C-alpha cells in the first residue's frame, strides 16, 4: 500500500509516519519507483503497536523506542529482557537508593525471589512509601492480598510463553507487561463500582 | 511547628508549601504573631498525601486538587464519589465516544453491573483497543483471568469500609484507588521476575 493508505488505515498522520521512519522506529517501505515506496501489513502492525504505547499507555517517545528495540532484537537472557522492559515503563523512579527497606520487607513477606537492581523493587518501595505517607494499610495481610493475586495472574500470563518461538515470547512479554496493566486497573475500578452498586441496592 | 520545620519533616520546600496554601490545597497555619504561624500534624499529613499523589503517582496538580476536594467534602453518594475519584486518575481518556463496544462486551462477559458514564468503561475500552492493535489476546478466558482476580481483590479492599465513618471511608476509597494501584503493578512485575528466575533455574 501507499504511504497515504498506511496513514489512513493506522490513523497515524503522514507526517508522523515519516517521523517514525526517520527515527528508525518504523522500517522504510520498499522503493517501487523514484518517488514511491510500498508498505505492507508489517508496517501497519508496527504503527498500531507504536500508537498503543504512545496514545493508550501515554509513554514518552524515548521509552517507546526502548521497547521497540527489545522487540526487534529478541536475543538474550529473558530475565534481562524483562528487566529492560519494566525499566521502560512508568512509574519512572529515581532508583538512586541502594536499600529499598519497605520493598525488601514486603518481598520477604511474600517469599519472592528478587534482584535488587530490578526496577520493580524501587517501584514497589516508592509505592509503599506513598501508602505510608497517606496512612493507608500496608500490613502483611494487605500485601498478601495483592501479592497472591498477582502471583496467580503472573503464572497464567507466563503459561502461553512455553509454546512460543523466542521472538514471539519477547514480544508477548514486553507488550504484555505494558498493555495488560491498564486492562487490569480498569477492571479493578469497575469491580469497585459493581460491588458498591450491589451493596447500595441491598440496603 | 514552624513552617521551616513543616518543610523539613515533609521534605517539601518552603516555597512549595506556601504555594499549596495559596492554592487552597493546604490549610493556613494558626497565626501566633504578626509574622509567625503554627502548623500541626494535620498539615504534615496533608503534605505527605499531596507528595504521594504528585511525586509517586505523578498526577498533574489539577488532578491532585480534585482528589483533595473529594476528601475534604466527603458528603454525597459513594458511587458518585468513586466516579469522580477515578475520573481524576490516569489514564485520561477523551471519553467523547458513546459506545465503547469492546468494554461493553468484556463487562457483559464478566457479569459486572456498570454505568456507561463511569470513566473506567472508557479506560477499559481504550486498553482493549490497545491489546487488539498489538495483537495480544483479549479472549474471554484472558478477560476472566484479570476480571476474577480484580473482583476478588476489590471485595477484600471494600470490606474494611463497613466499619469506617463516612469521611474515613471516602478518604480510604479515594486514596486507596490511587495508591494501591502502583503496589499491585510492581508486585505483578516482581511475580513475573520470580517465576522466570524459577523456570530458568529449573532447566
């Protein structure tokens, strides 16, 4: 298809498509004449991924580029790839501490294996400090509520990876980390609404 | 305590404390002389909540103001208060559609009661469109994975509200919606890490 059709089908303006090509985020089309290139379904799929990460997740362009780079070079240790994917996602923490006492205590309580350099440790520590600041409960039963739910969810999320080629597994892991989060949060909010409506109707 | 001590204990610079007072986000201190006001533990607690919402959650100031207003005027219908709290939290969706076909189908699949004007419906729809764009699975079993986990979590989250005064319940609901989310996401990422390390070690 022509650039104009690619733009129309993806909903991404032509100028933005050209920008992504210049930035190396989208491959060039195949030159079919001196003035025209041809684009394929791969280009369309890539544009939709970029749009999902920028528009829906609201990620800064530099972080989207990091995530695309992980998908494009899917070699390497899966744990390191996960670490880099999580590092490209908000919340962006300073990560200049070397302790994270609240996160360490919580992780120990939940019996998780962890690496102190994994960004999610710093993210958890900040999140727990915010709870403490706001006077919200972060006692072991509350931590287990979230920890157990997430461990179960994570187990189900990882299961399909067993049958995937490595490049598919990396794409799934990287995009899945970014794109299932908003689904989960929206469903939590909807569940609150549902339960509140129910309890109010019962009265 | 003096303004200087309030600043030191909260970690919020004096100029920022003064800005919050001017903006009505923090009450004035009690004037003890022409040039000095006295601040209490309430001021410190409020500053910590503002810091948690701005720094840790990264919310824009206008949204923090919306959330504080909900906490300060805790009268009204709990469902409406939840709706306004969720509206003040990201992802900020345009909300200019009146359908949300993907969200409606998912909500029906999960058997949730919903109100199409509740912002989380638009948020879910956008999140599901992003999954579709990225070619990620959003079939009923996957929706149930997240929906069931969130319904269970939400039930446990709402339980303590039964014993609270109305103003406490509103504060808990509003801040809890905002501040438990990052904890849950960090724990999901840590659970992935834990499970990947485990599966790699097994090989």
